């Protein structure tokens, strides 16, 4: 049993009074390694919902750089554990809400990001497209209208200059900058299209994520990274042949939301590897593991 400054650390987390919690946080000023280990363990065991606001307050009022660094590490650890738990819950629920999945990815770098804000942003995009959409027109014409709204009116475009930037996988940044990679642009396109009742889904094509418009009457493909370029199955055949790959159903048929989020995480791993951010690489691999299974197929 450890006592420091008269506080019983083994009991402090059980008595969740604000004064005790503040006292616990104040012990981060101690330079004794054993003390700091016990304090860290207790803070982590209590959890982010309770501890992060107190840690942030301590950071703002503490001018010791080493203590501030300890607090930053603790806050990040608590936020990361919260993200893993939320991601696990999303996975176990079948990953049905794609926007929520993309929001979870974005909270890795933007932990205070609001899901409601993301929903509001997409509602605005949907409204802009809905104003232009017409009833009872061919599927190709529906896609052309949506292409015009997203790529001409709203100015979404490929971020070719900084293709491997981690920001391309952050849906909030892509919505703000209007620049993204193939999968982030496809997700914006898909979510707006589906809200318009268009049967648009993702396709796990190697090296290039695309979309398919698939109904009982027709199927064709859309390249959101190239301003909604429309193409056919024969074009995919040629693409696969050019890559010297054996044709596979997954190159032509819709993939799941889980497949999409796994690919987003794999893209992030490549981005952080190119930036030399090895700690982030390990963390993203841990997040990918939360939603992976034995059938996980990777096409960055």
C-alpha cells in the first residue's frame, strides 16, 4: 500500500470526490519514479471521461515543461484507449454507420471532434445535391448531376500534391479543405449519394478505391478521385491486366464498411511511415487490429 503526502493511492480511485482526484493529479509534480508509476496507473484506471478535464486544467495551470509533457502523454493514452473501445463497439455492431466509422478514425488526431458536426456537414452537402437532383432520370444522369455538385460547385478535388498526407484520411479535414485521397473522396460521394437513395457503394480495387452504381437494372463504376469519371467493367478488366493480377470478384463487387475502414487505417499506416512517425504507426496498427479478421485483404 502506497501513501504519498498522506494520500492512500489504492483507495483514491474508489473515492471519486473532486478534491481527491485533483490531489491525485497534483502528484504528477513528484519526481519519484515509483510515485509517478502509481499515479499514472491510478489515473489510467479511472478513465478519460473523469480524468481528462482535470488533467487539462492542471496542464493549463502548471508551468513545468516536464510535468506538462507527463500530462500530455497521459491525456493521449486515455484518449487512445477511449478510441479503441469505441472502435470495438462499432465493429461488434457490424460497422453499419460509415460516417461514425470515419469520425472514429478522425478522432485519432482530433479527439474533440464532434460527430454531430460531421452529420451537419453532410446534411449540407446532401441539401446542395438534393436541390439539383431530378426525379425519374437515368442512373448516368443522376451521377452526372452529383458530379457537378461535388466537383464543380463544391470544388472537391484530388490532393495529388500531398497524396500521402495523413490529413487525407481525416474526414473533417477533407470536408474543410475539399481535398482528399481516393477513398476519402469516395466516402463523401457515397454518403451523399446514399442519402439521395442512389445505390452507390465502395469497391476495393487495388491501388485505387472506386465506387459502383449497382441496381437491378444496371451497374457501372465511378472514380471520385477523377471528378466522378464513369467507366465500365471492361475498363477494370484492362486495369487488372495492366497490374498483372488475376481477376477477383472483390475488384468488381461492393465491399463492406469494415473493409473500407480497414483500408483507411492501412492508408494511415503508409502515411505515418513516410513521415517517420513510428509511434503513430504502431498505434494505427493496434487500431486496425481491433477491426481485423482472418479474411482481411489489403489494397492500399
